[in-house]
C-alpha cells in the first residue's frame, strides 16, 4: 500500500494469469466502512467530471475497464476555495489493479482516458446522508486532466 500526500493512499493490486484466464485483485483493500458503491461510464473520453467534495464521506476509486485519471484536491474553504491549491493526479487502469482511497475532506474530479472506461466508486456515506455532505465545484475550479 503506497501513501501519497498526507492521507490519500493508493492500494496496489495484481493480476494472476493462467490458461483459464485472468483474475484481477486488490487483496489489501478492506471493505470496512463501505456503505454503497456506484459506477461511472462517460459518454465521451477526455470530458472532465467534477469537482465533488465531501467533508464526512470517504471514497475508494477503482477502474474495472479502461483507464481513468482521478484528480484529488483538499479545499481550504468549502464555500470559496482557492483556485491555486495543489492537485494530486492518479491514472488508474484495469490493466493494473489498484484502489485509490480518498479520505473525508477532499474533492475529486475525473476524466476517462479511454472510450470504454468504467470507474467504480465505493462510498462510506449512506445515500440519504450524501445530500448534506455534497460540495460541487465547476470542472474548471482546478485543472483535472493536466498531467
């Protein structure tokens, strides 16, 4: 498990391939605290999604098909954050199984880098609680896709 930034961490996985096929896994990912999950499949690649932040909700991101860039920023002010905050970027791919853990207190954005990309997001918050812990910022608040 690699630690990136102050609290965001990348959990490494692996591929097991034999004559029967391929098994992908992220065995160090602990589902404790996960209340729900959902998937995102963009209509068009290279179209940014975001930014969405949560003060209480934790997120775990994994790509099950294709490649997705996930960007993470820690807002300094939830009503009017600075536009020059540092953005961490992670390229997640189904060819290299990983789970990106984003703790509470961050905003995330994403962009599909392949046409077939499917991003799975696991969330610590119940859907009814998400309504009071959902901070949306325009896609151009911070650069999402700039590597």
